[in-house]
């Protein structure tokens, strides 16, 4: 049986294209003994892992890739597979969708402690809370998070045009020069408008016509399968989560009235806040808090956004207005590399230092005139000047 699994693994790896690679692949220290790659469904975790194998390892009996949904595990344990694999020279084990396997944390801990020379990499839903796993893996595992495609990555995958990433400080200080360089290579406003509709997940490359359907299926799988696998909730609670998502999406960005929302969903306040956290862990929504708030507690968020503009397009078509798109895009792209919080004075405060007001090309500066480190981010402009910055350039942070 092991031989069959290795043959299947080899075939899958060899069929994997390495032409386009996500930003995270070169940030992972693949020498770690136990690595977790987490992220939203559809973000490309499996492909990233397979690309690393194909690019950096010799594809032989020392390497095994296997999905934890494989029928092999109906009658066999992960521990027994690993024992046979190591006895036959196995050195690198890659496990896909580990949260689908019962008792995953206990067995991975046993494997980690028993096989000193075995390197294990596993992917899981962004929902999975390794720190709270029943068996302590927090001191053993190194976690990485794969986000949706950035605007820069979307352009690279769609058009095979590879552009550099920039740090936030580079954009704030040198955006005039940076945008001029980029404008000589692409039409950024055209690319931005395509991206916000259908560019956040790599499977857009399979065709735009089916993209919305695939994204809806991705959302349903995250809610109906991943949430139930990780949190052991029943279908009745999944139904309430879907009802909550609809309520939030049709008003995003949403300023929650927890009392009214609790009554509408028919759950108590603590349960409602937990459901919001589930949706955020599934990377379907963002909860925006004040700088002073302890976001680890069950505190009420100041605002709730959809996690990206594509979700906004699919789930809340009635609320797919340009102002919402701008703010959602900015929050999504910045949140990957920076800390974004709610601000009373402006749309967002970043890293507890920079203030941003988001708007169209006619947006004025009156809301930021008395603030330091304050910027107006404008849509539908190719270049900016001083503290006026084009919105699209923030899609080049990763």
C-alpha cells in the first residue's frame, strides 16, 4: 500500500506547475522539523507545498505527499503510515488538509517526538487553532499563513509580468517614482478593476465565467466542512452562521449593534461574538477594532468588512458599491503586512501611526488636515503627489 501511495504522490508532484509561485514560498524556512501552512480555502496552500517538493527535493521514496481525505485513512492510522514510511527510508512527509483527520494533533505530536530525522509539513484551514489543540504542538510547530492573491500576484499569474514588492514606508515616501515605473509596464487601473471583481484566488485563471460559482462553493465548504471539523458544531449552528454572514454582508462595512444582531440570529451575545470570530478565522470577514481594544477578548468590533472584494461581489451584490470596494481592498491588502485598526478621525489607522482616508479622485484633505502622518488614498488615478497616493499601489505590499 505504501508503494502505491508513493507512486500516487510522485504523479501529483510531477504534474504540478512551478511557473507561478506565491509570495510565501520563499519566506518559509523549510528546514524546520514541523511546519504548518494555514490559510483560507482556495488560496493555494496545496500548490505551494507541492511546488516546494518539486523545486527543492528529490522525488523518490524519501518523499510522500498525501491528502488526509485519502480513503487510506478509513482503515489505517497516520501513525502506522509514518512508521512504515520511515522504515522504508522516508524523510519528508507532506500532509494536506490535516484538520480533516480525527485526533490529528495527538498523532502529529507522537510522530514529532518519535522520529527525530523526519520533517513534516502540513496544510490546514485558517480556522484551525494550533495553540489551543488538545495536545501541545505550539512549542513544536512553526506556523505560516498564506493570504489571498495580492494585486501584484494577480498580475503575475494572469499576464506573466513579475513586479517587485514594496514596504509600506517605501510606498509612503516614494510612491511617485514607484507608480511611474509600474505605469511604464502595465495599466494599473485596468488591472485593479479586474482584480477587485475576480482576482483574489488563484483559480480565477481557470476562467472568469465559473469563478463566482467556484467561490460560492469555497465559502460553503469552509462553513459546512471546515468549521464543523474544527469546532464540532452542528448544522443548526452553521445555518445561524450563514444567516449572520448574510446580515453582515448586505451592510458591509457594518457597524454592529450586538443586541439587535443577537435577536435577529436568535443567539446570546457571547455566542454571536464567537460566530463572528469563526467567520473571521475562515477569512470571510474582517473585524476592525480600535487601537486600545484587546482583540483577543470577546469585544464588540467597531466595524465589520468582507474579507476581500471578490467575496463582497459574490455574497453581497446589492452592496457592491465603489466606496465599499475601495475600503475593502485597502484593508485586505494592508492587513497582510501591517496592523490595521478603526479610527474615529479617518477611515483607518495603520501600525498605530499612519492615518488613511480613502476616496475617489476628487477626495479632499479636510479630514486629515490636523493629523500627522496622514494620507489621502485615491481611486482611479495613476500617479499621486506628496500625501496623495493611488489606491492600487497598496496591492504591491506582498
